[in-house]
């Protein structure tokens, strides 16, 4: 039963507006290797002014969708719990009816799958807004990196996953990149334009069109024509 409830609950993870944010490294003094730096780009994105502001706005703007999804999630959990308790009671009976148990299990699975899809549909606008904001930030991060590297005279920038260990955080360029990003993009548009799709979907569609020998349709970019 725990697995069933977790599966349904997983579909509602985007209902909340809080997102786990990678910690920002604190710069400390130390001997530097000239031109070398480390940066956590995930931390830059999730700690950027544009991302944080959008998260706060989204909780207000999309509150009706969030509330409906949360209410529906609670209903589904209660329904599945009741069905699972009956299933367990019947399963541990003196002479369990295996055919009836199989039908109960199939019903539970069906409700679980349909509920998960329903929750995903309810929170789709929230997920799409978050993807749109993130993509706007990603489009500016390359320039932020270049600006920070130029100012700090960095010639080699590596990610934290490529480093086995280092003595302190003196090599971190994360805060410098964040500062540049906040300058380039103080805030982001919350509402995706009509017809907008995340980059992964646009690229997949283009690959399918290329494989079929078709001319890919023009993709809607992250730059809105109007503000809302």
C-alpha cells in the first residue's frame, strides 16, 4: 500500500512551490591556482533572483490549480487507503477468494494510475510555468559565466562533480556567476506564450521531423511577444 500511495503522491510534487536549492559555497581566503575555478550551475539557477521571485509568484498566481490538485491528492490517498485496508483484510481471511483479490488489486492499480495522470494534468500549468522560467534563466547563464570568468580572469571552469576534493571554497565562481545572472535577468516571465513547449519537447519533435524527412516547424522561443 505504501508503494501505491507514494506513486500517487509523486505526481503532486509540483503542487508545492518550494524547491530544494543547492547550497551556495561561501568564499574563503586561500592560495589560488591562476585561472582555475569551480562553479555549481544548479545552485546558480535555483538561487537566482528570477527563479526565486517566480517561485513566490507562482504560489499565488496558480493557487487555484495547486489547491485543486492538493484536494484531489488527499481524496485519492483516502480512497486508496480504504481499498488497501479491505484488500489486506480479505487477503488474511481464513479462506481468501483469490479471484476477488485479483480483481481488487486490479481496481487499486487502475485508480492509482488514473489518479496519477489526473494529478499531473491538474498541475500541468504549474510545471509548464516552472519549465518556462528555468529555460529563460538557462538562456542567460552562458553569458553570465563568460562575464564572471572575464572579470576574475578564469581560463578553466569545472563543475563540482569533476572534482574529487579541494581544501576550501576559494576556487568557487558560483557567487560571481550568480551576480552576473541576476544582472542579466533580474526577473523572468511567469506565463509561457501560447503554444510554447519545453526545449526537450521541441528538440524531440525536430528530431522526429528530421527522421521523417520533414521540415521542422518553427519552435516557440522563450522570449514572449507580450508581457502578462
